[in-house]
C-alpha cells in the first residue's frame, strides 16, 4: 500500500485543545490503555472532519483497525457536540452584536429508503437543513441542529427556536425571502406580489442594501462547509447534528472565540 503525508489547515492550538478534552475524558473514565494517545486521536479526528478522510484511510495511516478509527471519531464528536451552545446561549451571544444574519444551507447525504423527508425541492437533492447564524463580518456564530432537507428554512428556524430566541434577545436579524412571515426581529426583503409586477424604487433600494448585508452571511456557510466531512454525509442522517455541533466548537476554538 502506498502512503503519503498530508496537511490539515488548522492550527496547533485546535489540536492541543481537542487532545486536552480527550485526555480529560479518558481520566474520568479511567481508561488504562488505548492504541493511540490523546494527541494522535485528536489528529485522527481532525483529519476526518477537516479533510474528509475516510475511516479506511485513517485506519491505514494510523495503523489501527477501521472499527477503532470509527469509534475514536464517534466518541470525540459526541464529546465536542456536548460543548456546543444551545439556541438560547447563541441568542444571548448574538445580542452583543450590532445585528446578525441568518441563512439556511443543505448538507448533502446519501439516498435513503425513505427519501421524501430528506429531499429538498429548492436544492434538488437529498440532505439535511442547517440554520447558520453569522455576525456582521460573516463569522460563524452558531449552527442549528440538522433537520430533514424537505423542511423549509423559516419552518426550520422556528422548529429549532432560533426565531423566538433572537426575538426575545431583541437581535436585529437579516434574512432572505425564504424567511418571509417569520416576524419578530427578522428583517426580510420586500417581495413582489402576483398583481404587482414591479416594486417601487424605494423598496428596490432597500432590497439592494439588504442583499449587500445578507451576502456577508454566506461567509459563515462557506466556513462551515470548509470542513470536508460535510461535503456529503455517508453516515446516518441522525448523526448530522452531532457532526455540525462538533465542527462549530472546533471552528470557534480555531478562531480563538470559544469561551467554554
């Protein structure tokens, strides 16, 4: 078998922080021996999440079994996901911002026997709907639990409590037309009606300014999807939430914005 070196576009700070969490978890569980030490396990997990390396490739690279690689990744992802903020903590953090931007994105998945709930008519593919909250410069603030792709953005935002949380915290939030009717502090662009072909000039100007602000939120979506494991999930869709929340924690650690 051929092998080669590969790099992971993350800092040593993220590796050290994850290794510390793994080491503490092992101490709590009184684990006496593992094939990989905490630093090696952390490196394996980051290679899977950031580079999208498969379990078979990780097993060969770290000289362990495929099942062992799967177990190391799963327990680390669950450990990280437990540290992620809930929607109320995210809303309180967003309340310190001048405004926030919310957008929905689809995480592609493999096809399932029960396809309909996961098929997004907007994206024309199967996936999981994740709501992304960004700050005014496009940094990732929070990512919601994943819902089936057929769920509309405004329904997903209501289901995870994002709209109520932002409204309760009085956070002015910009969103696209998919959030029409959300109410609260959610600001959406003006929309043409069936019997009104053109918007007045004032409303068109407002929409252009709104679009310039909202476009910045695409940076947060791009940041989330820079973790290659989300290119296409090949696991059970129920694992999507844990993966997204684990990645959220790691991204905040990488940027030095994680307060936990």
